[in-house]
């Protein structure tokens, strides 16, 4: 099987911005950020905010009735989302990123005011080469489905995105699968049974609070072969499952696919949902020659007091220029992570 057949290749996207000159000719600046679909760092403050599902349903029903006569509630969320993205772009613009990898990106979702988030950031940051990789199409609050195309050209949806200052020789998309539906138990549903069977049955409803069925979400890999001034690099981004065994399998698939795309120069960034100390063990089953030469991470979650390194980088043929940095943005419960990298100098 040829290298490119491991991905589904598609045509290059249209341009929506004007490229800028390289901010620093000695290295590339790669920033990865989980947008949390534009949620403000302090949470939503408009009429759609609710403390429970019942309250959310009642408010949603009221909004739908009001929307028959006016669109104020949607306009409020649209204005908030656009303002939050504008503030985020102002922060990122000062950093002059070459590549911006985004996770939890909405396009045309009611919950984020129907804003096309990837396009807004691409235009604000003047990163003309960009694309969305869809996890699903349709509205998040109702039934969603597999997208007709991975780029969401004519659909609303949700997924990841890759924005670049430098042109892409080719774009590639791969589905990494989803975790099976599983039962998630509450804090301690069996605690009452230690005092007897009848006591356990009596206390079960309260003890089992939080128990329910959780359905997995399709996870994807979006990659591009970018023609940068420092050489061609196969760069991909992904957002892996929170179920750790599934995330481990998805990470192996994502890295293996990227490695076969361009083994001597490849980078994978994103929200791995794995601890940094688990990565070596997760990738151990891969052949030795496929093990990444570079692994970098810094605590980036939660945003207010980060202590977990979820937003990580793997690479071949590249090295860090200084230590990674984590920057809090006006949106998201993650911090954006900044990686400055340059090609590894080979011995003459």
C-alpha cells in the first residue's frame, strides 16, 4: 500500500485571507488549542446558560417559541461568540503562529451562535491555508450523523481544524474510530449494600446519581503536507477519546498514518487526552523505527490552574527551540500551548 492511500486525499481549499511573511526565519511556531467550541473561560452568561438539563429544556423551549417572532436569543449567542473569538484572535495574533491546530471547533452550531469558528480565526490571523476535519455533521443538541464530506462544505458540524501560513501540497483526512457505548457508574452506587441488601436497595437511587450510558464520538485525524521555508513537513492534529484505552489505540493509528505520510519530517499535535508519562508506553507496540524522536508537553488543563498535560506534540526530524509555553485565552477550559520547532541538523 502506498503512503498516501492510508489517508483520504482531497483537493486544496479556497483562500480566505492573505499570507504574511515568516515572523522568524529560524523556526516554526506551532500552537495547539482546544477551543471548547468558543466557550468563555468563565462560562456562558447569556440566556442559554442553565444549571440542569430540565432548566436547559425549559429555556430552550421558550427560546424556540420566541424565535418564531424574533431572533434575539440566537443573536445574543452569536455576538458573544464573535466577540470572544475576536479577543482570542488578538491574543494569538501577537504570537504570530505559523500553524494553528484547533480542536472542538463548531461550524454553524446553534450553541455557538452559528458562527464558522475556523474561518473567523483564519481571516483574523491571516492564515490562508486552512481546513476543517469533521467528527460529525448536524446540530450537537439533536441527532447528528456522519458528514457527507469531511470538510463540511455545505453542512453544519463539529470537529478539528488546521490553519497554516504556508501552502499545503496535499490535505489528508482519516477516521480513527469511536469508543463503544458503555455504562458510566456514579460515585459509589454499591455503598449501601455493605449494610445489607434492603439498605442497599433503599440507598441505590441516591448513591447511583451520575450513572448513565455514554456514547462515544467519532475521532479523526486531519493532516497536511506543508511547504514551509524550513522544508516540507507532514503535520497533523487530532482530538482523542477520553476513554484511555481507546485513546491509546487512536494515538497509535494517528501517528502511524502520519509517519507513513512523511517519516523523516512529521509532527502530530493536539488534545491526546492522555497523560504525558503514558505516551512512551502507548507507542511501545509500534515498530522501533516508528517511535517518535520528539515528545513535548506542558500542563495546559484546566485553564485556571493547569496541572495536566493533555495538549502534546510528537515529531520526527524536528527539535524544540526553547521550552513549550501554555497561554490562557479568553475562551476554553484548556490553555493554548506554543511549540517553537526547527529541523534537526544532520551531521555532514
